[in-house]
C-alpha cells in the first residue's frame, strides 16, 4: 500500500510537471514581447481613411464632392490626429492629374474639387492619405476607382485583349513556409492584369511529372490545396487558363521549420496546429487584433506537433493576426483570421413617395440605430441619377474599415464577406486571409524594442510645409538657422522654423486655405549664403494598380452628349452659385492687434517716415549711419534694442530702409502689436503689419535670395447648390435645370433619438435616382444604406 502511495505521488508530480502554461494569464507569457509590442503600437498609431464621393463617373468640367472619414486603426472610432488629408486623382500611369488638401476636424472633413476640361477620357484612381500615413506602406492608403469622360477628348488607350502574359498567380503556404515532409495548406490567388480574380484549372507536378495535387479557385480567383513537399523533389504549378498553359514554381522548401494550420470547428473554436521537424521545445501562440493583444498561449511540441484551442469569443472583430514564436522568441509562422464583426450602424432612409414629377419637392426621413438602440450618427448623403455610365456605388464604409483597409491589393467584392454568413462565405474569407502573407511590421525590430523612426510628423495643428536649408558654400545641410515663411495677400499667414542638424525646416501653417504663393527666406541681414528647397507635400510612393481601359461604345454617345450639355448649362446659368464658399477665419496669426491705423482716416503724408513719426505712438524712429530703425515703445520704455518684425502684405522685411522707401499712398492700414512675441524659435520685439491696397507689397522688392513658389493651401469649402422650386413662378422658370446630382450633404447628423429629415427638389432630368448614405458613430459603428425613386414628366 505504501509503494502504491509513493507511485501515485510520483505520478502526480509528473502530471504537475507537464506544461500547462496555456491556462496562464497573458501577462505571465512573453512579458518582454508584450511590452515591446505595446510600445511599438503606442508609437505607430494607424489611421484609416474612407472617402465617400457623390458618385463614381464624372464629366470633365464637373465638381466632385466628397467627405473624408478618419478613424483610429485600432478602435475604428473617429480620430482627431491629422488635420489635413491629401487627395489625389491618378491616371493609368499613376501620374497625379489633380491634387488637393482637405481640412479635417474631429476625424471628419469634406470638400469639392473641379475636374478640369484638360483631363483625358479614361479610368482614374482617387487616393487619400495623411502625412502620418506616408510613414507606412502606400498599400494602406485609401483607393477608389473613378471614370472621367471628356467629350472633347478620346481615350488615350483603346481596349486591348488580355493575354496570358498578364496573368498573375501567387502561392502562399499557410503560416509562411513549406517544410520538408510536413503536410501544408497552400493558399493561391490568380488575377488578371487589373487585379480581378480569374477561373482556371491547375495541378502540381513533381520532377517526374507526377501529379501530386489539383486545385481550382473557390471564389474570386482564390482558393487552397494541400500537399506534402519533399525537399529532394521539385514542384511546378501548371495552370490552364482560356485554353493556354502557364507553368510556375512553388515557393522554396525549407529542410526544417514550422508549419501552421488553422481550422474553424464551426462551434465557436479555432484549432491551431503547429507541426515541426525540429527538436521538441516550448512554443507560443501570440494573437492580436489591430494592435490589441487578445491571447497568448504556450504549448510543448511533442512528437513534432503542438495544438492550441482558441475560443473565437476571445478574438476581436475583424482581422486578427496569429503568430507563432519558437523557444528563442523568434517569429516563425503567421497567418490572419477574419471574424465577421457584430457591431453595425443600421441606417433606414426613405422618401415620402416612390415617384415624382420634375421640379417637385422630395422629403426624406432617416433613422439610425446600433445593435440595441437608436444612436446619433455622422453621415454623408448623395442623390444622383442612374444610367449606363453611372452605376450604384457598391463601396461601403463598414466593409472598408473592417476588411479592405487592412489588406493589400484589390479586394474583389468585399461586401460578399459581410452579406453572406454561410459556410461558403466563411471558406472564401479564410482563403482571402491565407493569401495575405506577413503583415505591417517586422517582428525582429519589435523584439529589439527599437523605437520606430518616422520621417513625417502628424499634422495635428494644420498643414506643415517641409523645407530643407543648405549652405551654398559647403553644399551641406545647415542646422540652427531660423527661416521665415510668409504668404502674400490680405490675410496675414506667417510661420517661422529653425533647422535641425539635417537642415530640415518645419513650418506649421494652422489656417492656410486656397491657392497662392509662399515666400521662404532667412534674415538676409544676418547671412545670405543659404539655399532653401521646399518639399513636395504629396506622397511619391505608389503601389501597383492597373486600371481597365475605358471602353467607349456607340450606346454611350448620346448619354455623353447629354451629360456634357448638362455641365455646360450648369456652368453658364448657375456658375456664380457653384462658386460660393463658406467663410473662413481671416484673422491674422497674431490675433487682435493692439491698434489699427487706417491711413485714409488721417492726413496723408508723402513719406512713410512722416506717417510713422506723426501717427504711430508706439514707435520711435531712429536713423543712425543713414539707415532707418524702429524702436518699439511700451509704457514709455523700449521693448528691445532691435527692430520689430515688419510685415508688408504678410511678407517679412528685415531691411527697414525698404519700408521707409514705400509710397504711403499705397498702404491701406497698419496693425501694430507693441509686445514681445515668441513665434516658434524666433524672438520678435513687436510686430508691425502693413497692408497695401492691391496686395502687391506696395511695390517693395522681396529679397532676391528668398524662395518664391506657387503653393496651394487647404481647399476652401464650397456650398452645394440645389435650386428651390417652392413657388409657381420658380417651377415655371425657363432656366434649364439639368442637374444629375440632386443633393449632396456631407453633414447629415441624427439626433439622440436617431432621427433626421431633409428635403430637396428634383431637376428637369427624368429617370431613376439613387440615394447613397455612408455613416459612422462616435463608437466606431459604421454602416451604409441606399434608397431610390423615379422622376417622370
């Protein structure tokens, strides 16, 4: 009996010695890895953009209206980080044909751009990003396909028949690698030159031409197959497409390593199996969803295999990243898993009638709720005419932020993975995850706890103008130099910056709107041996995107002529109304001045010296060594022995003699601030701002060493024009109304009960119209909805 007790005791010790670390808290496993991962995500915050355009097909000469949503990549809640979003329209060669900057506030921005008549007919890409997003791969910018038709210009490229040379077939071993002697699941993706999935028959042959596996796509050119590779053998994929054959090598086979396999049991669990031909060791499964650690487990590899059971409820919604680390805490295998999100913004929208006559009032009611109750939502709405050129926009903000925004390349029909919840949709989603490879970051760098270095700062105060200063004598970057940036005009916008050791200058321009010029210079009285280059603010990184050729058919010609007539009529009869903009704050950067001198209110003198001496009580004019200087008085004492900052139409002039050489009859007003100002790195003994009548610097000559450059600020917000036919006279007006976009509203906000309503009027264009709503709540619940109605005579 004693021997049995001892044996039971020893058996209990053995059982207790078996690793059960998978039951431990996350904090007990890979603590250094967790710390490094959290620090990386704290420093590498991700922004996601979504752009809702009023439609997807345009005629040159039209306005394109849009709203931009910016959300935190981790929570999908609106994020107030970047105050500027960059919008570009790219042609087939990825050359920007249109560029704009959009002001953002609380993660929301809206605007419009004019599509110039110089554009060629064709398909284009709209892309959007922030300065902060330029630190990461351009694959994660926002992209959308547009069509622009110019009736005066034919498409540059006529449609061409696709050839097999343009097909692309990629293979993705599950977990990342093929390993000798270990059965592997291999995902594959086959696309044409435009990124669209294709159907085909394929098989894998070895060096003896024996078939070891057969495969064909399950959905959208994507699928998977299984086979066991032998490193002493060679394998080729043979693909038959449209009667032609393509051969392609499979990925290399490793002699040793790890193979990962993830199976959804269908009962709320994932079975993650890791197989290895290396010696037994303890391995770790690290699961994170959008930067948040969800689960860490540890298991021993026994007999070449370790199995983890993961409850799907432990995962976050959307895309999770499952990474396997070996005993040396090296990332050895990885794949993605998609969990269909449960949270959603439900939008209900309807018109008071299903059919209307021309120039009649349309009333629309909107209600919003989440999964449980009514909710306030911030939405955008477009109502436009459907025809053979203009189709319903299938893009959905919810599908985009939960799926497409986290994946590279073209995601074909993303709505399929959300609208369908059957086994086939689950398999298609898993195939999509299989074909994405490794992710946004380098685990080796994270493990080293290396703080990521970012070239571009987030623009959380407004536009940042980047420049670089070089010493013209040494031809090297020059540090510790203060430079000044001014924008000529009646609105005084000004900034200073001090160069770092690399010569970089960062000018923060909080309120910079509209097209204009910038003038960048140093204080030439100190030194003029410097050269300043202003950097291009737009991204110069481009992923591989191939657009379809625009197919112009005879059926389209009458509609193109009609749309062209509509654009011309609107520009002729409603041109002024289309050019109405919302007012912006035109206050100078220094705020409310101490005094404003309107010189027309005073007796006009012939010299600026007389004006300053006679009327401006805050200065004392001195003239030592035949050069003018201004000493600023404040409470009967000088602020400083130096001159104040003198601005003429927003441009600094350090040579005071140039100010006193001006004709005072060209100066409209003077604003002065007799205080010490700290403008970034610069110290100013007061500010004296002169404004000319014409905004032409009153004839003053800018320093020849200054850089003068055309540079656009943020887009001014245009008011959408929608005529009102609320009287019989208005309805009987003979002014034509050929609008095909009846209504655009970027700020549709429901109340606490989730309700809102609005109205607009139909135009003279009959046919079917569709309303498209995209929206977001403060909690990150996203949704979209459409409704339609007919207009008849």
